[in-house]
C-alpha cells in the first residue's frame, strides 16, 4: 500500500472562566494510503484515538467548532485514491498555551506504482486574517488568546496506480462526494465534467487522456522528498 500519516494531535493548557485548570487534548483523523485493491479510507484515527463529537467538545470545554469537513484533493491521486484528511476549525474561548504534533508536514505520504503523493498537513492560527501564521508541526508553549481560531488541516494518504487509468465514473463519484474537486479531476485524472450537472464529458475526457501524460515515478515522495534524496546522493 501507499504511505499513511501517523497522527495529528494538539493540546491546550490554561484556566477556564471559573479559574479551574484546563487541559484538553484532541487527536484528529487523516487519510489512509491507498491499497492495491481499494482507495484509502478517509479521516482515519491513529490507534486508540476516537472522534470527538462536536456537541461533547463544546459542552465540556471552552471551545467552539466552526468547521469540520473533508479536505478535498488531499488524498494522493491514483487508480486507487489516497484517503482524504480533514479540516477542523476550533475557536478557543480562553487564554491558554498550546502544543502541536503532526507528521508528514515536510515530507508528505508517498504514492506508489504511479500514484501521487498526498497533501501534507498543517496547523494555522487565525487563518484569513492579518494575524494568520502557520504553527510548527512539533511546537510547545504556543500562546493563544481568547477568540483565536485554530485551523487543523490533516494530510492525505498516498495514491496507488496511475490516476489516468481510473474509470471516469469513479472519478465522477469522488467529485460528487466531495473528495476530489472538478479542477483536480481534470488535471490529475484527465476526467472532464460538465459545468453544473457534473456529468462526464466523454469527448473532453478522451482528449485529456490522449494528451501527453507522464505517470508518477514508482514511488512519488513529493517535491521535498525527491530533493532530499538527491541532496543525500541516493539514487531512486
């Protein structure tokens, strides 16, 4: 199978509005690497981690979940697609400090047998504002103010097999289900969909797939991975 992210977790420490000590730890799912016989699973949790229901989290901690969604296109393209990660927006309602842990940030999960690498993950604080900044994947004692928004974008698994050989109807289904965007369907899979109703445009798809197409290497490690091996003098 292609590679899978291992874990994503962040911790908050501080005091709530009543002065009681606050400690909160949350693991978040990421995408599984594609298998030789099937797509990777989406939003999979590491080992004994479990999904925190929004209602539980908001009821027990000074947090508000403003977004919880699949991260489209994060799974590596392939005949079998890598599983997608998620996007989780957490509004933090008290001053506290945070620690972060996330793997496969510099080096995304590799694709195999012609499949592409998945997207890396990242932590963002206050995205879309003048105060936006990316947090380190292994950070400690990061100050957070009441009202700050933490965005967790988890990585996707690597793809397996040449994506240009994936049946167009399977690509269309991924678009309809929100795992792949229309743009990625054309660019990464060579499948054209009509505007609005998202039906397969057979002529445009045939044109896209008959154009010059270079399959990914046997192992696609992403740009950073290939550059790093080249610097080490390791032949691939």
